[in-house]
């Protein structure tokens, strides 16, 4: 489904939430909406879904919004609604409205490691956060929607479930247009090919995801060197000394790739450990302060 926004504008009293936003999202494109809190991401998503009125025009496949669009759209919220209905009734209701088969929802849930039969009688609100998110994803993907809107879909999932989500999504997206609201670099790396960045309600970037991420990815390189090592080179390269022999530096992606081999070569025999921590943040102005850090869980180690 092609989505076009032309001079879309929205105010909430004194707050100018969207400022003349114009976008052309071709059918089948996977787009991430990024930006700090209050940048207009949620308002833009709600406008696309028809939940808030806006000035300007929003068209789908060249046509204004109409009632039939609801059957072609699926939404996965970041925060699951607190529904008291049992899981079985919720699945039956959504399937009757969307024309999906309950077995298809169950199959998708099973692929995400959720057994619907085991929780069928439980109230939706009583499920764990991860279970709720898996069910919402299954309900969204099962009908074969033409337009998917997802708000941080992996936020409530652990690492294993997140990996399964990426696999299932790749298999079941089937060419649908995706609008993803996210703060997570891993979601953007895996799910989208295009980024729209908002700030104060205005578009500040509209282009390839690869170029956007390349400018904003940062890593913290931590080196533990032997006491007898000559550290003059480290200081000259911008590393900062910490406690117990650790040196640290914040770098971008290209500098990381160039620095690591050089570190191994220059400190051969004197390098006791390397910790590389990649930061999952999209705000280019926020950096960790240099200094010693303990080895973080999930960091990449090279002894």
C-alpha cells in the first residue's frame, strides 16, 4: 500500500505536534519513524490510522481514507491494552472482524513460542508482557494486512523471543508496507530499509536506513593492557586511562573497524582484554562519559 502525506499539520493547543509533514512511502517499503520523545512520531502514526484529525492530506494508493481501509491495516502497540476478555474470545473477535482464520493466529503464535491453547481461558490482561506482545504480533500478521504499523514491537521480548520475531516477521510480512516507530537500533537494522527522522514535529531526515545508522552508531572500546605496556600510543589515539589498566574511547562505526585491528597489532603481547559495547541509541548528541567500565553483559570480548 502506498502512503502519501501532503503538508500534514497538527496542533494540540500551544503544542505544534506536526509541522507541514510531506512524505511519499511507496508500496512495500519498510520505514522507521525515529526521533526523541515529543518529536511527533506517535501523532504521525495516529494520523495515518485516522485516530486524530489533521490539516493537509493523507492518501492510500492515491485515494483518501475510506471505511474499507480498516480491513487492510494492522497495528501493534508498544503498550498492550488492558483487556479483560479471555484470549480465546479476543482471537475469535479479531478474526471475525479481519477475516482471518484462528488457526493461522495459533500457528503464528506457536512460531513465536506462545501456545494459545494453554492460555486460551486466561484474561488477556493477565498474560505476561512478552505473551501479550507475541499475541498482538500474531493477530497483526495473520490477516495479511497491506499496511503494518508497529510501535517498538520487540520492547517486551527477551533476546530469544526477539530473534524469533525477526525470523517470523521476515517470513510473514509478504510485501506489506511497514511503518515502524522505534528507539531500538536492532529493530531498525533488521526490519526497515528507510528512515524518517522527526524533530519538533518536522522531518529532518528522509532517506536510506543504512546512511542514517552509519552516521549515528557509536561504540565504546575498552582495552585492558598489561602494566608494562607502553601506553603513549593509546593516549595519542584519544584513549582515556581508567582504573586497573583499562583505557576507553567512544568511536563511530568506521573508526571502530579501523581501530580494532590496529590495537591488536600495536599492543601484541601486552593486550589482556578488549570489550566493545555498541550503543542502541539514535540520538547523536548523547555519548557515554569516558572512564573505566566493568565488562557489560552481551559485550563482544576478544582475549
